[in-house]
C-alpha cells in the first residue's frame, strides 16, 4: 500500500501550543466524522511511533501532527471509513499507554496541512511505516485472526494461562495451542477477527513478560482457525468447555505447524523504541522460582517472579502494603484481610491501625506477591467502599511488644495452615484470577448438595444468581454471586468453612462464568 504524505506548511505557533493556529484545514462541526482524529491525554514521554500504532490496525495513516506541549496529537487516516472504524473501536475499548488512558474523537478538521520543520520527527516516523509497508505486504489485506507467539529468552516458565491473561486484554481469546519447537516455547492463539489480532500484535510484540526476559515475538499465521482436540495445560478451546483433557498433548502436530506461519504484516522495526505499558493484563506467579546469583544482564532480576508486563517492579524486600479506605462502620478484622490478600500470596502479618481503623498494614511473603495483591485488589469494593492499596514505607509489620495488648488488631500468620502457596508446584499458582462475581469452590464432601451451598452463600444476605457442579467432579463447583463485591465478601466469609466430614471449603475467584 502506498502512503501519501501531504506537502506541509507548519505554523510556528503550533510548536508553542497556540490552539488557534495548530494547522490549517477546513473546519467541520463537532462530532461530524472526519479523516482527522484528535488524540488527547497522551503521556509526556509518548513517541511518534506509538501514536501512529493507534491508527495502523484500521488503515493507512497519511499524516500526523504531534502537540507534545499539550499532550495531544492529530492522526489523519486515508479514508473517513477507516477513521470511523477507529473511533468506534476505541469507544468500546479505551487504549492505554504507560498506564495513561488515551481519549480519541473526531477532529473538527477534515484534513491536516502541516509544515515540515518542527514536525520532522512525525514525518520521519510516517516514512518509516510507509517503507515497511512497501516491502510487498499489502496492509489492505485483512490479517489472520491467528497469531504465532514465540517466547525468547525464557528465563521463567510461561504457561498457557499466562498467555491467555495477557492476550485477553485486547479481546476474546478463542483458542490457544502451546508447543516447543527448536528449543523455543511457542503458541498459536486465535482471536475472533483479524483486527483484534492486529491490535494485540501492535501492542505486545517485543514486550517482556518479566523484567528483561521472556520476550514476546508475534507474527501472523497463515491459518485462519485452530482445531483444538483437548482442553489441558497444552491446548485450550474456550468455546468448547466439553472437550476431553486427553494426555496433555498438543492438538496439532509440529509438522503441521511449520507451514502455518508467515512474517507479520506490519514490521516491528518502526516501533523498536515503543513501549506500550497497558494496565496489568495478567497476574500469575510461577511456582518455585528462585533466582541465585545471576550472570550479566540478568543480574537486575533480584525477585523471584520479576515484574509483569506493564508493571514497575516493587523494590526488593518491600512486601508491606498500606490498605486504606476500609469501612469504619463494619468490623474488619485482621483475619478478613488475611483471607482476601491470601488469594494472591502468603500473608505473613496484618495490623489494623489503632487510631485509624480505616487503615491497615498487610505484609506479604515477598514483593512479587505484594504486587500481585496490589494490582488485583486496588479499587475493589469491600463493604461499600473501594480499597486503596499502596506500598508502605515499612519493610515489616511489627508485632506488639510483650505485655502490650493491642486489642487483637495485629496478627502473625507466618505459620498459618491456610497459606495457598507454600507447597512448591501448587496448582494454586496457575489459578490466580482477578476478583469476579463467580467463585470456584472445591473440597466439597459427597453429602453436600447444591441447595446446601446455595443456602450457605445466601445466609449472609448475598444474592446467589447461579450454581453449577463440575460435570466429572462434584468436589468442585462454580457459584455466581450478585456482584463482584458480594463475591469478595463471600470468599472472606466462607473460605475454609467447615462442611463436615473433615472437609473445609476452599474458595477462590474463577475466570469462568456460569
């Protein structure tokens, strides 16, 4: 596809942020579709390639004007239809770059006419895109909805569930097949359509899952659909929960895959410096990862489990969280916070502040678990108030001195039998999900039936909307509460509930719905 770069006449006042003289162009009424799109609230360190990448999944970007002093930009698409598709798409899914939500709307101008002197970097970036498209790949051809993902520099294990949570940030993932080829961990991943796949590729290609390692290299597959035979730890069809587990073998043989790949439609080279930091799209901690003395470039990895995609790592040794905005009218005990934060790591100590009982300190076993808990629980509502979670300046929670009574506000849980992650290789590592209205129940004795559990979870006044036992294993079930908040409170109340017959109920958040 050939890009047309407009001849330019930039007004010097644009560089100074003069709104009335940003560029010349015919004025249109507000909200009227236009090829020119106004982008606002950009982060200060945004670069031209990142702005261009917002428009590329929808068609050719023919011009660009950056107004960095105002954290704004104008993107001109090659057609009004492409611009309408772009604005429509981002109205349902707000793009985020480096934790900044970006706002997109039609401009009042129908075309950009800029000058070339202060806008040279934008024009150079556009020319780089144009050159990459001129290599023979036609951007007008719809990309495949199937992506090939290669994980390079595999310092930590990457699982199918890790990939699902990363790529689900950009749309519904239908199917995943993982395999090892040429000593590299690889996957085929299918979205419903090529546009979603292209947006995902633009955002994730070249990203590190963990600090300085596990780099995603993404290209488009020649396949248009995946045929998954088994749902297990190697392959998954999320549209077919009825599939058998098989023997954990990939549903496609490697020879069939070798012909399934093609280079990406959009070259990654123009975006080598672009780093999209979307809100944390996944949070799974791998089991048993210890980092001994690390050589060379890996020496900066001082934490077991390093920072996730889109995270800034917590400092090593900082594992105490300050939890604020607790509801003072509800008696929240250290045990409540121990159970809730224990979903994301092993809680060592909890202290509710004596003079400010809407604040508490929660000490996790390490800084990775602290980050998991903070990313998942910050902003979640508990007893009507959104939790505010930040890193505490304290490096540990101090127990009351001997002879000093603190009314049970400080508790030590370091030897608790309820820790979920003490056992190396525990399945709990691969079952960490954000709070959801649907809870996963396990360790249910044979004598307990559906009505018993629905009555139990409804006894606190919460609404039970749906319930389902697992078809092949009645020791497990899903229960859907009336809201995420009700599910959080139910998990706190009923995790480890004694169901009799030496069975204590295990409750966690589910990624599934009923």
